[in-house]
């Protein structure tokens, strides 16, 4: 039996093709690679002005989750919205559906290179933060890994949802803006939830990206209780299931006219 007739073989072949196309798109590479690596450290002076020590945090414990959050928002979510929209408008998705590939394999294989880029970026950011920000080793690394993996899956699913209402690649800059802005300002990316008023923080904890930031930061501090970790996990899974349902129900495989 040919390896391409197995789900893993088909997924791998599509992922390799997408990786080649990703390397040819300068705009996508800029969004997926450079912005998430540069943008977080521009917040250094802003974070220095916060009283993060009073909340048991440090500059490194604020900037590292923020950096990974930016990688998820720009390197995965925004980049994938553009990729899904481009492949749909060029009839690539429609042609792929006529073969052996299943719908989940098409969407998953398309997302794999971008997801792999997000993982590599996160590792680079961890290494850089450890060296430049005097960041200690994580006390609960399993929570940080879980937060990153959940973030990758959720952002890929939300990207597919956003692509359903995105007509062109150019309009993706507009359709991705609400989720990006809300996540940056209220999900603990730029301002930790620990610094917000309790009532506002309780609401912000329910936003899609908040559980990832909570798990990643909690993985380093080790201060996350079992109840808090399970709550973050439940919120993340709920958003992921909702996004997957929306993709199955409303994702468009043909160009929007």
C-alpha cells in the first residue's frame, strides 16, 4: 500500500506542498515570522512602567507569554486566514476535495507548516527570554506546553472560521482585526490579567486566548492551582469545540463572489 493512501501520508504530502508555497510568499512570511519575533520586545519600556512585582510577576514573566501570544495571533491566526482565503479563491481547496483527501486533512495539512513555524518561534522566544530577561526555568512546564498546543489548535480553527467571512486576501487585514485587538488588550497579552480589576479580569478570563496566556504564564510561575488550570483548560476546549463546529457548518470551499 502506498504511503500516500494513508491519512498520515496524505497529510504529509499536503503539508510539504504548503511549506513550499509558504516559503514563496514574502507577505505571509513577514506576518508569520518577523512580526511575532520583533513586536513583543517593543513592549519592554511599557512593561517596565507597570507594577508587575506587586502581582508576583517580573518583566520576563510578562513579556514571554506576550511574545508567544503574538506568535499565535500573527504567526498562526492571521497568517492562516490569508492562506485559507488564498487557497479557496485560487480553487485549490475545491480541487483537493475531488481527490482522496478528507476535509479535515485538507484544513489540517494546510495549517501544519504555519503551526510548525509557531512552535519554532515559541522555542526561539523562550531561549531569547531566558538569555535576555533573566527568566528562570518553568516550574510546571507541562502547563506551558499544553497552553501552546491548545493555542495552536484553537487559532487554526478560528482562522478557518474567519476565512469564511473573508472575501479576499486584502480584506483579511480587516476581518482578523477584531480578534487580534481584543486578544492583545484583554486576554493578558499586553496587560496581565493579574493587574486588572477583579470583576473585569473574571470576564476577560473567558476570552479565547486568555486560557493559553494563563497556562503559559502559570507554567513558569508554578502558582496556578489545579482549579485554575482546569478552568483555563475547560474554557480553551469550549472555544475550540465551538470553532470546529462552526468550520464544519459554515466553511466555504468555493470562491466568494
